[in-house]
């Protein structure tokens, strides 16, 4: 049973997470820089005076939903542990931000302090640790945009507690790295953002990335259903790829499954999937996207 506020904990490197690192389609230079920053946390940071180089051991990934930030963070944790020698072995901890927030006055602050002030240091005392703070805006809410009349003072205190504990952890545990993610970077407190050693925006995939994502998904389906692979050599495949621009990586991968729902014979046997089925799925997804964007503009 996990402690309150901890969604997952496991030894690293983890095969499941390493597969995520390999599956995320991202510019190789961006991936390399991200990995280098994580490695630097365990090489440079412990050896340099924090007064001169104030590293906090925080990487912040921001971007639209579905761009793969959480999967990238998990993969980064595993890949970092894989390439850095450690006799004690790395450990992964994933924080559940919603388990730490409470409507009861003072409870959020207490929960944050207990987790970051006691539980995380216990892990860090035994292993190099990589902590995922998913949806970090739920914990480090921008205090400048909150009204004390509309929001309980506990929200402010919880953010204060996060910042205070991060400072304490940075000073005492150089073998600790936080990877934070957010769909809403403007909702994150500026003091948290300033503590990040690297802020990286994960953008929607360009056409080259769309092709790579769609191709890898079709190849995965083609393993049990080999006829599906013919879609990749169809002259019209490039047109379908072009239509994927504007969609996030998660939606692009789900398109292949969605394409199997237009005809019952395909649902029973995906070997019957055609480019036309995929085209219909992409067209529908783009219509849904445009409708959603239209609603957002009218609000």
C-alpha cells in the first residue's frame, strides 16, 4: 500500500518506462538536452556550491494535453537511471497531487509538508531518487492569481509549503531530481517556475513527427495483423499524415483504433483496415477539433 500522496514507486531502470522513452517521438536534440540536464543533476550539482550555482534539481515540462509529457518524464527517469552508475540503485516516486489537496483548512499544507518534508527524504536517504510531479499546478498554484475571498488560504499555504520544502530538499539531497509537468504553465506559481533548472515546452507534432507517430502505431498493429502494413505504402498515406497536423500525439495514435470502428468487418478482423478507414477517422477527428476550438473562442 502506497503512502498518502504517492501514486507509484518502483526501482529504476524500469523496462516499461524505457519503452516509453523509445516510443516518444521528439526531436533528437531536444531529447538529448533533456537527458543531459537530468544527468547533470547527479554529476555537476552535488559538487558545486549552491550559492554560486543555485540548482534546485527541477525539470519542468509544459505543453498541451496529449503531447506526451508524463510518458516522457517516466521514460526520462528510467533512461537516466540506466546510464548513470549507482551502487544503491535509482528509485522512482510519482506524486498524486490530488491526494494532497483538501477542502479542510490546513490539510493541504500538512499533507504537502508530510510528503516533501518526511516521505521523500526517506527515499533520498537510501537511493538516488527521481520524483514525478504530474499536474504540478495543482500543488504550486500561482498565488498572484488567487483571491483569498474566492480561494481558501490553505491553497496559498500549500504553495508556500511546496516552495519551502523544495528549497530544503535542494540543499540537503543533491541525489534527488524532480520532473514536473503541466498543461497550464500560466497557472503555476512564478516562484516555482524560477526554481526550475530547465523549462521545456513540448509542442504538438509537426508533419515529420506525425508521420513517425502514425507509422509506428500502424507497425504495432501490423504485428498481429500483417495486412495493415500495406497502408504505409499506399500513395495516399502522405495525405492522411498531412491531415494529422494540429492533433496531439495521443490522438494520432488512437486514430488507428478509431479507424477500425467504421466497419464491423474491420472490428472483427483489423486485417481488413484500409487507408480509406484511416482517412475517415482523421477527418472526423479534425472536425471535432475545429468544433472544440470554435466553442473555446465563443466563450
